[in-house]
């Protein structure tokens, strides 16, 4: 099955009892048993829910894995991966990543004795030099947030495998339509389904997809034991969003490419970060591992003061000033004060995340209108 067919059909069949073409929302907490232990595979809704099961199967197919495990948010999914580790274990992570992921590793898990090293994972020699016998997890995000750097998934995951280290790729920015990390050697693909998978800014949800049964069993155990499960209505919304994933992402990527080129020629713009630009340092790797270059664009201003950025951020009309990304509507944000405020300023500046950096999540509107909106705000 090809991708555009999978989003609509993989793991999904009309409801057996009614023929309902849409997966029903099984809004129940428990299930009747004929006699003690005699049930239809469903006992209690933290452990199993039919709406969730359909979504888990669909996500497994989209990521070319075998097991999907759903959670109440992207962070809950990541938290469950962290629970695979033990005190004394170490993580090697990208130094330019989702602020919430940095926060979870440092503010929560450091006190349980887990240490994360943040470095430029695009530099494979630097990654190799950091490995020791305590290293248990590679945390890869590509494209990175908000600098849109590209990490070579195949090379990095091969290195992890050589040393018996687990690897997880946060695939939120790309979506499985653009890249499937499990086919490039990753052990786990993680999603904030809040973003492209849901796609309509109406749900918070997370997921992990894996290939190996043993790892899946551990994660299902944590899902049930810790209990950060999504409600059935949220699973329904994600299933519904996924049906148009390929159409939305295709259009958003086209729009982003046009906008990146527009910004590149703008006199008020000093830098454009977009992997689709031929001079982007990760352009060739992006071309190799992604279908298109994504729909996130970051840029910096010639006037690199916070005040200048604030003016742009509060002047656009179609680009709404908001956190998050991956919805049909275009959003504009200020990483330094919003998504990445939990990362110390010195750390931010090291990766180029200045006070005037602006991040766009390009939606599926008509691109001419989006460009006009940005042009007016920049003027
Ligand atoms: C939003 C996001 C998360 C966290 O997901 P939530 O659904 O908000 O908990 C993790 N990683 C990336 C890259 C994100 O953009």
C-alpha cells in the first residue's frame, strides 16, 4: 500500500457491528465480562480501547513499524521512553531541540540520576567521542527546532546500533509523510500528534512507533502502568486528521518553499533557515532522507533586536502569533520567549537562536496571501 492509501485504510475497517464507516468513539471506561476473565480482549480502558487500537495500528503502518503506542501528549510519549532508563544512564541529545524535551531531560530526569549531553548531532565524530558505557539513548530531532538543522538519521542510528544504544527520532517536524526513521535504522519514532498528524490544532496527543516486539512490550507496559493514555475522542480526532496528512503536508511544503525564497530576497531579513535552500548545510542529507523539506521556516532580522521581532510578530494577520505548529493555518512564533524560553539564553545563543529569530509554521492557505502578509509586517 502506498502512503496516500495507508492514511485512509491501514488498520481501519468499517465497524463490525454497525458498518459505521468512521471508527466509533468508544467512550467507555470498562467492558462487560461473561464470566471472570472471559472477555473480548478488552478489560479496562486504560489498558485497551478500540478507538485507540485502530489509531495505533494506523500509525504503525504510516511509520513502517509494527507497533504503535499512543499517549495523552507528545511529552507523555517521551516521558514513557525516559522510563526505559535507569539511574546512572546517559543520553546523547541534539543541542537544538524542542524546549519541552530539554526541560523533561534536565528538570525532571536529572534528579533521578539520568544525565543528558546536548551536542550538535550533525557532527558524528563529536557524538562518537561522547559515547561511554553508560550511554543508553540517542535522542535525535530532525529537522531541529527551531534552527532546522538536519541530522543524518541512517548514520547516527547505525552508530547507536554498533554500541547497543537505543535510538529515538522525534519525527514531529517531518511527519511520516516526509520521513520514516524506522526504515533508516531508528528503534523508535516519536510524534507529538498535536502537530501534523492531528493537523487541525484541535487536539493534544502523542505516539511512539517501534518495530521490535520486546521494546513494544516494554512501552505498552509503561503505557498501562503509568497511565498517560489518550481519551477515545482524541484518538478519533487524530485518526480523522491523518486521512488528509499527505495532502496537507504536500501543500504546506510547497508554500514553505515559496516563502523561504521570498524571505531570502527581502532587505529586512538577514538569514533564512530552511533545509530546502541549496546553501543550507543539511540540504543534501535532507534530500536523501526526506520526501520534501518540511513546512517550517525560521528567519532572522537585519535589525537583530527583540523589539524588531516583536513588531513583525504582532503585525501579521494571517500568520497568527501562537505556539505549536503543523495545523492547516499558518502560525508565527518567537522561540526565545515562547517555545524555547526554558532553555538558558547562553545555550540558545550558542546555536544561533537569537532574540530576533522568528519561526513560521506554514499552513495550507494560498501562498500569495501569506507572502503579502509577511511583506507588510516586514515593511
Ligand atoms: C510539540 C512538540 C513536542 C511535545 O508534544 P506535546 O503534544 O505538546 O506534548 C515534542 N517534540 C516536538 C518536536 C514538538 O514540536
